C-alpha cells in the first residue's frame, strides 16, 4: 500500500465509524465498496505519485447530503452544530469551475485552512487564491476537514469555503463556537479576524489515476 492509500483507508474508516453509511442509507460494506476503486488506484500508483498523506477523502453530496454532517464532527467530545436549517445548508452549491470530480468519492490534494488569507473579505480572498493558482474549498470539502482534522480549528483557524455559494451570495464557514465546530455563513463583503479562506492545490477523481 502507498502512503496515500493508507491515509485514504484511515479516513474511510473514520467516516464509517461516524455513521456516514446511515446518512447514505446503505450498509457499511456497501459504503466501503464505493470507495474501493479510488483506494485501489492509489495503491497502484504507489508512493511515486507523490501524494503522501496530505489528502482528504471527500464523499460527494449525491452519496451523503451535507445537512447532517456537521453534527458528526467533534472536538473534545463537543459535537459540531449549526443554527441554519437543513434547507439553507443544502442551498450552498459548488461554483462553476469547482464542481467535484466524478463520484461517489474523490480526493482533495494539500488542503489548507487558508491562514494566509485570514481576515480577508471572501470576494477579495477569492481573487488572491486565484492569483496564487490555488482552488477554494467547497462546503463538502470543509466538512471533510472538520471531520478528519477537527484539531485544525483549534491549532490553525476557522475558515470560509469560497468554492460554494448560496443564491443570495453567502458563503459557508466553519469555526469554533461554544468549544465545538460550528457551521455558519458569511456575506461576501464581510471580514472576520478568526476566519481564513480555505483552499487546496487540486482535486482528483478515480479516472485521473488511470
């Protein structure tokens, strides 16, 4: 196994333990089988692909809808939460150019919480991310960070997810509130001292490893 395949398998084990198969309305075995082609592709590539462990395994919203996922995150046994209704959360869709690769799982390469873009208005940060040849994260990808690396919210910073936006222009955000991860939203012209603007270097679906 490669380092990347081992990391993807570890992340798969975590979301299975957190009940993602229930969200997808399928057995754990069936859920795992959907990730198998991607993990097998990582095994076949080996470590020479250079991916290492700086990856995120992300299920698409066709597999697991994002509305209930923040509640499956936690820090120090404090469960994540949101005050937004499910319909509101579902309205945050990937923007043009940031749609996920073919599902049901894909990888985010080198995810960051965007500390270098902290306290920047989302619209300004988006231009900076573009000029730096990086990709803003989507709602689903931010939830994957909060699920796989909740400690980043403590050790680094909360973050906006500029790859997704609602029809009224808001962008989703995840930060620490009441000692727990919180999913909320901000307006594109607002800035917050505790929010970076999360990004990655690439997205890869299984077909890109063939």
